[in-house]
C-alpha cells in the first residue's frame, strides 16, 4: 500500500499543491481539451483532485483508488493488490505529464517575443516572407515599447535581427551585408550580457565560498574596457556591478548606484533584488572593515528596495533582509522609521519563521533601549535553528546583554568560547572565510576587553595607554562585527579608569 507520506511526495501531488486557484482551473481546461488529452481516466482523476484542491484537505491513495473505481465497492485496505497500485500510478503519471505540459505552455505564453520568433520561423519555412515582415514589424514595436532592458531584451533583439538577416539571404537582398553587421552586433551584446549576468554572480559568491574566476572572464573584461562607447546600457550596468564586486572601489559603487537608481524601470523586481543584494553585501563588507559611511549607503538601498517592494522571497518578505534592515535602522537610530517598518511588514513574513524573527526584533530593540532583562527573555523564545546566522547573531547579542547588564556571574567567557569553537577553521561548518573571521575576531578581541574589565574590578594594574593601544588595535582589525559597540566599551573603560 502506498503510504500517506510517500503519496504526498509523489510528483503529481507536489505539483498539484503548488498550483494556485487560477492555474488549477486552467489546468482543468487543458485536460478537458482533446488537443492535449484523450484519456477519460485523466479527466476523472483531475475532477476528483479538484474537490481536494479547493478545500485543502489531505488525500490518501486508498481513497483515490476507491473514487477512481480501481478497487471494487466494499474493498478494504488489505485487499489492495500490486496491480491496483500500478493502475493508480499509471493514471497519476499521465496526469503528471499533462501538468508539466501545461506549465511549459503557460511559461511559453509569458515569453511573447520568443513565441513570435517561433511563428516567424514557421512562416520562413513556408517562404511566406511578406507575413514574416508584418509579424516582425509588430514584434519589434512591442519589444521597443517596453522599458525593460535586461538580458532577455538583448536575447530578443538578437533573435529579431537574425530573422531580418534570414529574410535578406532568402530574397538575395543587397541589404544582407548590413543586416549581417546588425546581427553580429546584436549577438555580441546578447552574449556579453549573458556572460556578465553570471560573472557578477561569481564575483559576489567568492566572498561566501571559494570559487575560481572563469579564464574567459578576463578576456570579456579586457574587451569591454577597450571597446569605448560601443556597449549598450544592459552590458554597461552588468559590467559596472562586476567592477564593484571585483575591485571594491567606492567610486565604482557610487557610479553604479546613481545609474541604477535612475533606471529602475529597466529591470524587473527579481533582477533589482539581485542587484540590491550584491550592493548591500558590498556595503556590509566595507562597513565591517571600518568604513562607517557605508552603513548609511546600505540603509538607503534597503529603503529603496522597500519602496519598490523587491525584498519578497516568493510570496513572503525575506526574513534575512528583515533582520538586516532592523539592525541597520537601529545602528543609525532611525527609531520612528523602524517602528513604522515593523508595523507594516511583520505580517509579510513566512509563518514558519515569523515568531522567531519577531522575538529577535523585540530582543534587539529592547537591548537598544537598555531593557536587558526583556531582551534576554525574548531571546529565550527563539527556537533552535540549524542556520548558523541565527545561532551566531543570538550568541553575540546575548554576550552584549550580559556585559551591559553588569551580570555578577559572567557566563561571557563560556559564550565567547562557544563562538571561537564554532568559528574554528577545523569546525565542520559551512560558512565563508570572511564570516568566520568577523565572528572569530569579535570573540578574540572582546576577550581582551573582558580581561581589562576584570583588572578594573579587582584593582589590578591598568593604564590609560594600555586601553588606548587597544583602541588602535581595533581600528586595524578587519573584518569584525559590532565595531561601534566594542569602541564604546573601550571608551567606558577609559572613563572608569579616570
């Protein structure tokens, strides 16, 4: 007998669960069409699933067998034979194929230019050149009327230029040399945009995992650098992002930001989110290396992303961006703004993580207002997470709470040891070297502050020069998290010493 869990994990059931109401309804039109489906059993299976899709109730293979008349009336679970299971699986497989074909068709309908190109190919085969020209003119107008200028636009431009060239060749037109030149230029821009679209991913990823550059990347970069003004906007902006991520020069970042903020309508929201993620990652690295102005830059990118609603991951607001936004706003003391952000966005979080994120938010804001006991209580409500980011951030906040709350019994040493052990190069943790270093540097440096705090408590020798040397060491230490807070703790020790 097909177990309930195994049945729920079949491809058919997974696909069915991920169809929205409109998609499921249109699937019904698809399977009822003789052009697409000739199996009455598939139609019957769809109609049975329709009732369950509408109510969201669970469905078992046994119930399905009964409704499909695979089992005789009055049959029990123990009566199910291997053949009964095979019969059910066969019909489910047929419906699965229909669902996949429907999704392919649906996706194809969204790609208008590609579909028109297929039509033109069919007309070319029939040598209906006049109809091809008419279709081409309408298609080109549609493409040019769109504000979008992404990789897809470059590919579509190339596809249309290719048809122009084919027609000139078929008709032996004297313009074929010109259309060939236009075709080659369109192909170059299409290839460059596609390559750069992935090259900047490589450049962004190298800060997380070790990955070698593609040898051809250097060829492409050299070509663009020496090609003057020949590149179209799409290639220019992808290349600008690649330069920011590779060279890490602030002038390149500001040039990219200006160009992108002035041209947000050129890309769809998904693409803008990828750009903004790369930009905030860059700002974060700069900030952790001591360049404080990049916290303001990061916050500005976050606000722009909120304005155009690009921080949603699927149907939910990204919980990772939510926390990053909260911490940035707290750092910059944008408390009124933060209160409004939390009120309007907390219910947009994924229900699976919503409570944890809200508790972490309350812990952060309580700490900021020096309500240390409340902050610690909120941390206790956060469930255990496998994601190391939650674990590490919670540990660091807990250490800050212990220290600022002047706990008599310091559990700080053991917490610092946990971080050091967790971030050890020999620890089996999947984290980038940069992330490992910034937490490890925090733990090691804060241990030095703790040792000096103890000297003050126990009246042991400690000089202002020693503490100022500690300040200098902090300015040289990169990367590190919580730099501002660590600076404040050293300043407090200097004041206590006086």
